[in-house]
């Protein structure tokens, strides 16, 4: 079949070489990469177009808190030369425009079925292929299936009674309308003070007549200090892109932020303070690059947290509000650190009100607004910025059935297990990009996507060159990877906060840190080593009766 033939044929079966689920940055690159290998590829995407999380998250103030030159593809010198970023931290509009530019430039859309969901993906061991059925009634068959479903793609409503009763406008950050929303003259409520809520609050607080922030857990947020990029800087960047991408591949964050090996207490107190002041002035995630042990040394972490709490106290004029905004009870950076633009200053505006729902809990959502224990707040618009069923949510949102009829839900009932975050024992020829137990939430997702897709492409090339039909990790290799993931997690302060990083935000979800904390550079090395050690880490199947490679 032609590698461009991806027409939707309802109720039909279609056989291709590779199925790619998702048209975010990972899915787009996978589609391109496999097409360039001469494969027929069909992509399935629930959204109406490319962009993944950036397609859906059109809320006011949406912006990436990784630097734009980092958070972009490195696989094509042409693309990085042709595209010019306008700001240090790009807005959602600009990132989505970039995704569209890439899709046009590489002619990717023709491979995709948009507005379409996979409802099940089932491995047929006899035929040695994945059968993915979509909600359009089509069944796609392919020997290889790539899950580029994203670590943050299943939105989560708050567990509050009465959501359906609200008669005003209810908006979800992660499914924001495509038409403009006016806050002028409106009383607006926001639930959620993570990265999403902070961006909404600092923006809507300057537009609405009244803004009520229903805060359960304050986040630590640091100044983003965003700015326009000067043409000279952009030109310099473009000259050095190849070297920069190489440096990113060897960096723990998969970005350009310099890493340090300097422990916090290696400096005398005055120099530590100076380093923190400088990090505050520089903005971005420079704090994390200032000391090596902020996530392993509780005492160092406490001192940095105190420094940020002091800053909050200096900015927020009302001492009671300042106190309520100061995060306590969990280590700084154990929740995903947020970057903001005058977030704390927003609370000095007379129209912005902090409702501390830790001390005055939400009882229910009513027809008119929100009722806390102390009374009802009437609202015209209510915004949920309440996060995601992250990391595993999208892979468990439909039936994925592996060898011998075993479902992924069953395999992962006590927590997500995988080898390298890419492959899963018992699920041959199924690959995830940015999957659970990889470095997904802790490093640049585009760098990870490019790495994972290249790794998968190398594996498929190797299989084809050696006449191998199927691959899956051995139970021992998966177990060894999981032991490493857990042992790294045990040393980190991250497990001390109740966040989506540990699955604590979803009722009934198995708790645990399903992320590789060793840094992207180390992850890359370990993936390369696994690829070298193929015969002991993976089971290949040449013929149904043979299991050895
Ligand atoms: P999140 O970090 O999980 O935050 C969800 C918020 O909703 C929390 O403050 C949570 O409070 C609150 N919440 C949930 N249920 C509630 C309830 N019943 N009552 C009161 N509050 C409730 O989700 P997110 O802000 O969408 O961020 C998710 C991730 O997306 C980020 O960590 C980041 O990786 C990514 N992101 C990045 C950017 C960026 O690049 N700038 C922007 C947005 C998102 P509790 O903590 O008390 O549960």
C-alpha cells in the first residue's frame, strides 16, 4: 500500500506497517520518521488537528515554561533554520503555530485520522499484528503500534459534588473553547493552583471584575522573566543549533539549562544567599541548576523553600494572604516547580480574592457558584485547572490487550511497569514515547520524543535486518529497570509531596513515582546500552515456534 493512503473507511479493515496514536510532538515525529523509513503509517488523533496538549490548552496565559529554543525539534536543520521563536518562553499560540508549521512543512496531516479515538488495541499473536479499532468503526492492522498518547492528556475534574448543577459558564483549562472568552464584567472562580491555574490566575485577575481563587495547596512558583528574543540572539542560536542539540542530549534535563555538581552546603551562607538572589533575578528554572542536591538534601531544600517564602512575604501586601500563599508541608521542587509572571503581585489587586479551601473546604458546586463551609460565592464563570490523570491515564483510557489476552489495566493494576519507559513485557511490538518509568515529566518532552522514536526506529531496523517479527522485553530486564526506577525514587524528596508525579491526585490510582530520576543523559546511555545488549534484554520471535534471536 502507498505510504500516503490514510483515508478513513468506516467499518473497514486497513493493513499498514505502523500505527501511531497521537499527533502531539512525539506522534508527529514518529509519523515522519517511519514514513521516511519507507513504512506505511496511519496516525489516529482525537483532536481536530496536530499539537497534542497545545491543541487543547488554549486557556488565557498558556505558555511553556521550557525555553522555546529548547522546546522544539532538533531532528531537522531546515526546520530549525526556517522557524524563528519570538519569545524566550513561547505562548501556546506560538507553539501551536510551530506544530502546524512542521505538519505543513513535512506534509504530515495526510497520514492522520483526526477527530478519531482508538477504542481498543489488541495483539493478535497468530497474525503477529496489532489491531486498533477506532470510534469511526475502522480497524487498523499493523505489526507495530506506537503510543504517543502524552503524559498529560486525560483531564481530571475535581472530586466535588454538584458540577452539573452550575448554571454559569463552566470552563476546563485542558479543553478550552476555540472561540474567545470574555471576562469583562464577570465574576470568575478558579479551582487549581498548579502550573495551569497560576497562568490563568495571573492573566484573568487583570481582566475579570472579580476573581476568586479556591486554593487547596499553594505551589511554589518562581519568576519566569520572559522576554522577546533579540534578532542577534536568534541568529546566534541558529548558527549553533547542532552543537546546542548535542549538548541537550547530554544534559540531565534534555535542555540547555546548565547542570551543576555543587552541593548547597559547599558554599558559605553569604554565598548561598547570593546564589539564590541571583537565581531569583535570572528567573526560569535557574534555581534548580544552582545546587546539585536540592532534591536529595532536606536541610538544603528547607533553606531554599524559606528563601522563596520570604520573597512571597515581601511581594504580597496583605500578611494574611501572603501567609496562605506560602507553601508548607512539602519540599520545594517536589511538586512540579511553576514559573510565573507577577503571580504573587496579582493578589495585591483589589478585585482578586484568595479563598483558602484548606481551612474553609469546598462543600459543593451550586447553581450559582461555589459553597464552602463559610458560605456561597456567586460566579458567572467557573474554571477548572485541576490537572490530569497523568503518565498512565491515556494508556489506560482504552483497552490495550497484549499476549494471551492480558490487558494493560490488569498488568498495571498495582502500578505502571515498563522497560525503559518504552516497552512493556507481554505486549510485543508495542512502543510508548515519553512513557511511564521514563524521564517524561522531569525533562524536555521534545528531546525525549526524538530520542524514543529514534530508539524504536533503530529497533525495528535491526529486526527487519535480522528477519525478526516480534520483540518484547524479558521479564528480568523489565524487573531490573523497575528496581532502578524505584531505587532512584527512594533517594529523592519528590515522593514526599502528594502530586500527579506520584499519582496522588487521582482517587484509587496506585501510588508511586513512575519516573526515571537519573536524568535524561543517563537515560539515553541506558537505552543505548539496552540496545547493544539486545539478546539478553529482549525476546525476539522469528517464527511462531522459535523464541530466540
Ligand atoms: P496540577 O499540577 O495537578 O494542579 C492541579 C491543581 O488542582 C492543584 O492545585 C490541586 O490541588 C487542585 N485541585 C484538584 N482538585 C481539587 C479540589 N477538589 N479542590 C481544590 N483544588 C483541587 O495540574 P496542572 O496545573 O494542570 O499542571 C499539570 C502539569 O502540566 C504541570 O505540573 C506541568 O508539568 C504541566 N504544565 C506545564 C505548564 C507550563 O509549561 N508552564 C503549564 C501548565 C501545565 P491539590 O494539590 O491540593 O490537589
